C-alpha cells in the first residue's frame, strides 16, 4: 500500500480512522460489506480484539483479509488479557508475516466483564509492556534478548485519555509508553474542546501524533449512557439539549462541527460508529463538502 497511515501521520496529513468489531462467527463477509462503504473515505480501519471481553474473530486474521480483499489499511488491536509472553510474541510475528503492521496495544478488559466470565485473564504485561515487546521485535530480538531470524517493523500505537482528571499523571503514562516504543496514540471520544485544548497544551512536548476519538451521537440515551458509564467520556449538556430537539440529525451535525474544529488542532480523528457505518459515511461526505 502506498501512502500508509504511518507516512501520512509523519507528513502531518490529517487522517481519519474508524473502529469496527470483528464478527462473532467464522464468516467475514458481512463485516466486509460494512467496511467497503468506508474504504473511499477513511485512511485506515481499526479492528478490535474481543472488545468488552466478548469473544469475536481474531483481529489479526480479519485485518489481513481486509487489507487483501478491500485494499484498506488496518490497525489491529492486541490485548494482554488472552495471551502470555510466548503467545503475544508469536501473534505479533504472525501478524507481521501476514502484512499487518499497525498495532494498537491494549491491556484489555477483564474476562469477568464479558460473555466468558470463567476464562482466565493472563496479563503477563500491561499495554506499555506489550509496546515494549513489539519494539524489541522491531529491533530483531525477543523480549528476553534472543536474536530473531528476521525483525519486524510495526507502527506501534497506544491509548491516551484527554479527559484525565490529573493531566500530569496522564502525561507520565504517555511518556512511559513513548519510551516503550509507541509511535502514535488514539483516544476515547472527545466532546469538550476546552478539555482538548488543555490536553494538547499538556502534551505539546510529546513529539508523536495523537488521533482523537469522535463519536456521532444517535440519541440522548446514548449521550447519557456515555456520561454515566464510560470513564474518560464527557458529553456537555449543550449537546444533550440539541439531541433532545433534533435527535440523530443533531448528533450528525455535532460530529461534523467537532471534526471541522479538530482539523486545525490535531493529527486526525478516530471514529466510533456504534454499529452505524452509514452514519459515519454520511458524516465524512457531508463534512468534506
């Protein structure tokens, strides 16, 4: 693929990525069709790793298929929940062999949260430790220092929290991940641009790109659920009032407004479609008009 996500970010192009959950089954075709709609309007698609600890198809396998079948660059998520140190390294080497080179390193939700509560959470390392593993493979060594037959070249990502109450503590976490080899960050959905400005000021010395979360709100119910249940997400009351009046259309308008504002501020946006890919497509086409 030409003009990869890494190259676009390094050349300071504004990028758009979108998050997709893999299917709960062995057939990828329905997910293909949803992503096919996005292939002409996004720079990459993120593929989650059994999100919320609910069993799904391997993100590495799906990322490979998406890149081969749709010519759409993928970022695969990898969690520390399900694999020990041996398994994590094997998965990474296999992913690279399949041409999947963008990784988002995550600690992962505990199994007790999901549909297999009896499963064992491994957690040999956290997300920073996983980034360190990928970085070591990039240098041609496994995590205990043994040389590899050939090295990898992963573009390593991690998550950051612009809504953190203690931005100094959050900055320490970000810097520790950068030291571990992280080359870009993605965040939860951002709705408060004043908080975003404070975060950008706090992280101005971090010379890596940040891709900030953007979620088209479909209803007041969704906005209130995010405020009550999702740490690091805050939907201002003004947006909730607009949703009360115009519903889904207001959510689309708010998302377009936020994207326009962010274009002059950040490296890119990462869209959470919440199962409504058509809304994302409409948002990006109307937002580009």
